[in-house]
C-alpha cells in the first residue's frame, strides 16, 4: 500500500509539472502610479512688494531678495520662480528677455503655445506660454502694466524632463501658475 501511495504521489507530481509548464511565464509590464492631487484651494498673498496674487495653499512660498519668490511643491519636486523688475523706460528690453527665455526651450520643446492675457480692470497685460514636450519647463509667463511693473514666472521640475511621467504634476502646477497670473494686481 505504501508503494502504491508513493507511486500515485510521484505520478501526480509529474502530471502537475507537465500541465503547470504549458504556459510560458510572462513578466508583468512596468506599471505607472496614478498620481492624484488634492483640489487646489487658493489664498491671497500680499507683502510689501508692489503686487499681490493668489497662491495654492499647499505651496510653500519664500522670498528671494527684491520681490523675487520661489513657490515650491515638495511632493511634486516642482518650483515656480517668480521675478519682479521695475520698468524704467525699458519695457521693450523686459519683453525681449522674457520671450528669449521662453524660446530657448525650442531645442527640446515639441511646441510653444502663446496665450495672450489682459485684465483691463487691474491693468495687467501679458503672455502665458505652454511648452510641450520634454523641455526643462512646461509653462512660463510675463505680466506687466507697461509703465511701472514687470513680473515673469516659470516652472521647473527637479526630475528628468519626461513629459509622460510628470504630466499630472505638470498640469496641476501649470493651472496654479495661470491662477497666479490671472489674480495678479498692482498696488
């Protein structure tokens, strides 16, 4: 009886191994995380600089000198750099510099879409640039009143510029930049 049990056991193992090996093992493809971010809530930001704006309450803002700011998103490894320059009969130079900075990304960018902006009530005029592809930045803007004030903003991610992998974070921060520009007011 013992021999019969061992024989059945060995036969079962052989049969199981033959059936179990009929399908080739296929490795699972690398999965991507689905990144979701909380709905943005904005708060008004004001200090002694000659302008105010709204900012995402989850962002970390720090002043870097003469009304220049960094707005950081630590979870996304992103930073918006905001620079202020007073206009002193040199608006053309400021505009040229802002446009040159944006178009330096054409080497890696798939496209650059210009979106003009004007808020007659607040006297804020400017341009919002959406930079497509694997460029170092995916959004930039400038805003001015054409007489006294000029502000530029650009977002950079501290990761290899691979648009597919940073797209959710990129869209989130780009929307925050657009809100910042649209709520900008001069004092």
